């Protein structure tokens, strides 16, 4: 295991260091784009649970679950876990020698949302987009440390940084790598994110910073999703032209109308290349509640790794749908190994496997080796 030196903790120094590698031009102007998640990865980044207060229903269970996900991913590709300096030893002990630990201050453990969105150019060079982060519409505090994670990490990696002018979380977008992005109105048009911006302004930023050409706007996310409807719980591209969604067969379930509307939008949509979308469906797991609130269980929240897929499963009353989800992914991806992971300890915090991971795309071979930490 490699344990990295912590950077200077002062926010001013971190911001100054990050700014040194930031561009005045946008990624689109420099021919960068966000690649699809199923492309080759150089590494996966994760963030260790930051405090027991954030996991009142099972901090140790959450830590063990995060470690299990990290070890599973490490069977396919390198993994770096950022951890508060005082929690480095705990993270290293539970994750084991296959996972690299990077000391870094942060406030929460959802690196999909507060980490950088990596982009690549035509030469295979990698950079990162630093979105503004406000804890899902200022729902939780503090978030100042999380707002510095992306520039901190990019500075550590010595990668160029593009400072984006909007609040956005990585779980609110999915791309096909060929110019198309899926998101939800409930999240990106929510006034608790960018109250002065409308759809057109947000679309322009997405195009400028992700190199996309077309946005497909779904309406809402799952009931009980504290993120205001992140798309990575309801629909995702798995190949150009192919979208996986989670259906809801029960008309009495609040998710029924939500998903029927989203599926109808997808059926009427074309991608950036003008293709009609093929849609395949997971079966929704049975509802599970915690303290009277429904948990947003979703198989769409799986994560691509090199040669595999990490799939959250929920056991107990969801065994049949767990098996269906794994079988569906094996049918679609016969050349990938599907690795089911018990996701209940993580979903109690509000997300799952996709929410706690962030892929760094592979660059040209020489650069991939240079930053492999091997």
C-alpha cells in the first residue's frame, strides 16, 4: 500500500496551488470531452466516511462496506481512497494493501459528487473539471472542505483544472461519450443549486465543460433521494444508443409515475448522432424504509471498472431483483465480470456504489504508467 503525504491544510494555499494549473479557456475550446464510464480507467478514486455523526445508523458498517467496494474494484484496477489524516490508519487497516490511501481533508464520503469530473482531449491527455459544490442544495454542513476536494486532488495529480461556474454533482449527469448527456430537471434546474440560471444557461455550461452536444432532460429521480433526483439512480448509458433504466411495476408506488414519464421521454428521444435510443430495464427492488423514509434503492447505481461491473445488491426482500439485475448485466456485457456488493450499509447514507466512486480515464500508455503509483 502507498500512503501519500498530506498537502498543506490551509484553504488559501490549496486554492492558490489549484489556480496555478487552471485555464481561462473552457474544455470545449481546448477539445476536451467527458469520456464514457465504460472506457478504460487509469484509476478509481473514493472518499472514506468522514465522521460517525454522518452515519448514526452504522458508521463501522459503512466503513466496512466502503472497504469492500474498494477491494472489489482493486481486483480490476488501481484504487485511491482519500481519508482524513486522523482516519488514514483506520482506512488502511480495513481496505488492505491493495488500496492506496491519500490523506486529505474532506467533509463527506460521496466522491462522485464532490470530486473532479475527468475529461480527455484528442491526444489522450487528461484534465479535470472543478464544479462548485454546496452539499446538495445546502442540505448538510459543513461543505467547505468538500468544495476543495476537486482542486486539491487535481493539484496532487498535477493535472490541468477547469473551474466551472455552476453548482453540480457528478451523480446528476451521465454521458455516452459521443456527445449526449442525460440529467434530470428536478436536480439541475433546482433553485437550491443555481437560482439565477435557467435551462439554456445550464445547457451552455454543460456543453462548454463536458464537450457534449445534446442534453436529454428527464423529469425526476427516485422517491426518497436526498440529492433532488440524481440521474445515476434512474437511468444511465451503457453503450452508445443503449440506456438502462429502473422500472416500477406497481401503479400505487410513487416511483411508478416518475419512471413511466422518464421512460416515455427516453423513448421519444434521439442521441447527439440522431439515433433512437434502445431502452432496457432493471426491475425495481422492493421498498425499504429507514425511520419512516424510503431509501432510494437502485441497480442503476452500478459502476463500470476495467473488465468488470460492481453492482449494488440488497439481499433480504430483494433477492429476486438482485439476481435479475446481475443476470441482465451479464447478458449485456458477456466479456465483463459482474461483482455483486451488498449495498444496504451504504444506501443508509443516501447513495451507493456509483455515488462513492469517481473514475479517472486512462491516458496514453506512457502517461498511464507515470500516474499509476505502482
